[in-house]
C-alpha cells in the first residue's frame, strides 16, 4: 500500500483518535473533507471534497512524508440575517495523509475544480509495476535456486 503509516501502532491510535473526534464533533468525514484515493500504474490521485471553499484558502504541503491539505470555509451571513439551522461545517479543515517512500513527493501537483481538490503524486520508477522476463533453463544454463 502506498499511503500508510510506517508504525502500525501509531496508525491504529490515529484511527481511534479520529473516530473519537468525529463522535464528539458530529463530523462524519474525518476532518471535514471526504477523500477518495486512486492508485494507477504511474501515480496516485487523491480527491478531496471541498465544496464552497475559496480556492485561495487551500494549502497543500509536504513535510517529512506527510501530505497536509488545509482549507477554510468562512461564515456567509449578513448582519440582518439570523441563522435558524446550521449544518454546514465552517472554519478551518485539515487532512493529513502519510506517503510511502515509493511516491515522489518532489513532483506533487494539485488542482481545484468544481469543489474537488485533486492531488496527483507520481510513483517512483523503482516502485512501478514491471514485467520480469522468464528464462528457460536447460542444457548448459544455470538454474535459479529458491
């Protein structure tokens, strides 16, 4: 798996902590942004739902193998308006994803379109799928021992 924490104990703690935060805040989408991850032969694409977000508030950073996506949704109410229902989360949102050593953190690209932030992370050449030639043994050739 290309998006994982190295330490399974830390990863499990983070999962339990995130679950507890969601229960307390009532936020079912992690840190306010649902994410899909797609693995392709040459890259990984992460798509974050960020509807109603000002593109200027979006920040994507990478530090020591951790990709962080931050965004902010501001209140949209006038002085003469009274809120009687509030279900949309407001404020700052952050989501962190641990990147494996098989991803090229130097060549990450991000684009925001129609409320979705797409982050493309190339897979390093050494980690890409490749075909291994099968040699026929016989005659004077040495065989490979397992």
